[in-house]
C-alpha cells in the first residue's frame, strides 16, 4: 500500500521521513551574552569599590603633619598641597598613573573638606620649621588653589 503524504505537512516541513534526524544544536548565544554581562558588572563593581576604598583610605594623608608637630604644624603647607601626588606621579612609571590619580583625588577631597572649616589659628596653613608661621588670610586661597589643581591633574591623567 502506498503512503500518501499530506500536502500541508510537506509545505511546512512537517513531513515524516524514514531517516533519523540529528538533535538540534543548543543555542548558547543568550547564555554566553548573559555570562559576559555578569562578568562585566562584577568587574565594574569591584573596580568602583576598590577605587572608593583607595580614595577613602588616602584622604587622611594630609593630616600626617599632626604626627610631626615639632617640625610641621597642623595643616602644613607641605602636606596640604599637591606636592605628595606630584611626587607620586613623577616617581612612578606611566603604567602606574592610577596610583597618582587616586592620590590626587584623595588630596583634592581632603582639601575641599578643609575649605569648610575656619582657617584661623590651628586651622590655618603653616610653614614648617624653621619658620613655623601661619600664612594667615592666604590659607583659604592656598587650599582652594591646591584642591582645584588636584582635581585638574587627576582629570589630566586621563582614563587610567
């Protein structure tokens, strides 16, 4: 007896054949894309977290002058300037510019916060030994100028 194929089944490729068909290949495109996006999100989160932690840990650096009160004064002109980040940027090779960028950011944040407190007596900018004198009314401009330059140099370092 002759088997009759239905015309509708042939048109849509649903016709039965005697040959065994191979299992369709699974499509991993969505899974791979999801995995790549997950990795990017995790790495971005870790990078941002690392940068925030690094900057947070370095914002106290200008206040090391309190450890050396005999030589320096609180808010020493040396520690409350962009001198430290400049030294870091000049000493380290170019591939480590991220360390200089983090240092510039931390110093800029610290100096910006110092702008909010009074710049008189203990809060003024002081010259180190042997002078040990305040720069007085120039304290706020000194802090503002150095905070501005800290952020400027941070941005000039670029995408590192």
